[in-house]
């Protein structure tokens, strides 16, 4: 899977998602927005058990959504459902984010 083999991203790029409880801050996932579109996303906040704030990377934070366990079908492993024109470019951007923290 793209990104999972990169040691910088291996800890944050998820390959399996069984429940929202398995998602933690800074995990990189694919998530479906309220319009039904899939985007590469980052878990921004763990607001409680089975309650996560998700940021869709193409947008500003005003498009962030809260996900509950009822939304588990709207999350997927990173790079599995999102449509990326330049996946390597997106991967390099993620790598830069995690190496300069």
C-alpha cells in the first residue's frame, strides 16, 4: 500500500480499520464526506470513545466532520478509496508534515 512501506509514515498510515476506537490523532485514512466523496484525511481529535474529528486534506478546517461509530463505513485505509491525481506528490506532502513536526 502506498505510504505504508515508508518508515516515516508506517505508524500513521492505517492498513486496517475495525472501529473508530482504532483511530488515533494524526492517523492518515480515507474518509467519506457528507456529500459522499472520498478524500485522504487525518484524524485531528479523539473527542471520546468512538468519536473522532476528521480533517479532509483538500479543504480548510471548516469542512472537518465529527465521526461516530455509526460512521465506521465512511472510513477506509489510506489511499484505498480517495482519488488522487498525483499520489506521490500527496505522499511527499504527508512525509514533510510528519518529519518537520
